[in-house]
C-alpha cells in the first residue's frame, strides 16, 4: 500500500538498423525529433521508503494494433490485479487523455499528470480557458478539467519552459490541504522514471544489441531490466552508493593487473622521442 506509480516511455535508438523486428519511428525527447528505434513503455513504482523499481512494461509492437495509451491501460490493470495499491499514479501529457485519468480515478487513486498548455479548464460554468492563460498561484488552483471533473492545477518551470500538471484526489476534502510541498513531493517521485531511463541506457546497455529477431531483442531488454533491478537491490542493501561510479571502477583491478603483468620488457612499445637537430 502507498507509494507512487509512474508511467512513461523512452525510445531506444537504433539509427542504423536494417530489417530488425520491433523497430519503428518514434519521438525522442533526447533528439527532439522522430528517430528510428524501439519504444519501451514502463510502469515504475516508488515505495513510501523511496525505493524504486520497474514493475511492468511493454515494448511497442505495431502488430499488436495498440497505442501507448492502450499499453498503459494493460500494464496498469495487471499490477492492480497483482495487488499493488499505490497512493498516486503519475505520467506526462501523452498519457493524460480522459480515459486514463478516469481509469485511475475509478480505482480510488490520486493522480498527477502533465497537460499540454492548450488543455482547457473552467473556473466558472460554461467559460473555458487554456491553462497557459491562467494566473496560477504557487499553492495551486482549483479548476474543472473538461470531460473529467474537479482537479487542482499547478505550474512549474523547467529551464525556459512552463509545464502544467493536474492533481486529482479521491477525497474531495483533501484538496484544501494539498499545497506546493505535497505537489513537489509527488513530482520528485514522478521524476525518478527519467533517472531510470538514463541508467538503463548508460549503465545497463539496453540499446547495445546486435540481434534482429523479436524474441532475442525482448530477451535482451528483459535482461537489461533485471540488471537494473539487481543494481537497485545492491543500492538498497548498501553494497553500492552510485551505480555509475561502480561501473567505472568495475574493471580497474583487471586492467591494472594486465598492465602490471604485460608491461615488463615491453619498453619498445613506448613512444620514442628524439631531440630535434637543426640542419
């Protein structure tokens, strides 16, 4: 019980792939354009103690004839059937469609989803306005989200970009005490999925494979996810502090031993410098 469930997707770059299963063209936040690769949709859970791991995922396959939002509905239904009961479910604007918000609400969970700047809300009946045109206090603003219901609207700034989030609570009376510090706490947990994506690529090498078939590709992705979970368990148990630092030092002893054993009597391999002689 408790904790935060996050949904997001990431694109695994495969710019040079030829005749590789599951590869398509997807928007990349890294490149800020559509690129060639695979799309991984993940549900990422953070428990009340701050420990976080992926709990369900899908790799986009056009043969399924499903959208990323359909995948979200599938994986959310599965983890709830398994018995997970998060306090909040969060996601970016891609997943803030009405059906997703209503599904989360119907399961009596709180929600925090980003919305596009042109999403319309109402402060008074019959008057609709885009969220970007509103004056939003730091503590949030109660609004009626079109085709959904009452939510609390927050605004953040990332670099030079304004972002808007809607927060829905199962208890209507709780809005009065849900202010900026509470929003920031949920938002910080929501951001952990971005750190997960980065670590998957930089430490777990999820993009580095040379197979073409769907089954070997899925096996590699599953192995990368398992390695991430194992690293998180090592961190929880205090075996490591930082996975990036641990990876950098992983082969130091092996490399040092090789150099020590190989280098004697190999001076001829060292660069030879001769003094310059003026003619």
